[in-house]
C-alpha cells in the first residue's frame, strides 16, 4: 500500500455547510473503505490549509479516483502528495542515477 497526504481548502459551498464537515468526513472514510482505500487519519487545521487526510491505497489510480470523487462534491479543493517512509525513500535513493 502506498501512502498519500491530501491537503484541502473549503470551498464557499463547504464553508456554508461547515457544520456538516464531520459527517462528510465519516462518509468519505466509508466510501474510501468500499474503494479499498484505508483512511489513516483526518485532521482539520489552522494555517495555510483547512485540513488534511492521510490515507493508503493500492495504486495511484485508486487514490486519484477517490480524490476526484471527493472534489466532485464541491465542498473542498485538494492537493495530494505521494508520501514515502524512511525505508521506501532509502530504496529510491539507492536506485537513483548518479549525475
């Protein structure tokens, strides 16, 4: 499973319905599970983004499909990052060509 971090901003629609955000987060987690994606954690944040989601998916395609479905609801816009733990990054660095 690959790890992804999605940062999000509320849209105007999302802000108008902010009280529904915890319910939407639960629905997202349930939809992710049905799609074979595991939501590790969801956070609402202060600062440059309104929140973040950490999740694991079997493929970039599964991750992308899930986030497209989330954005399609119109409550958030997102930026998704593929994340690597120290062991995975060490393997990548070892395989990187030396220039």
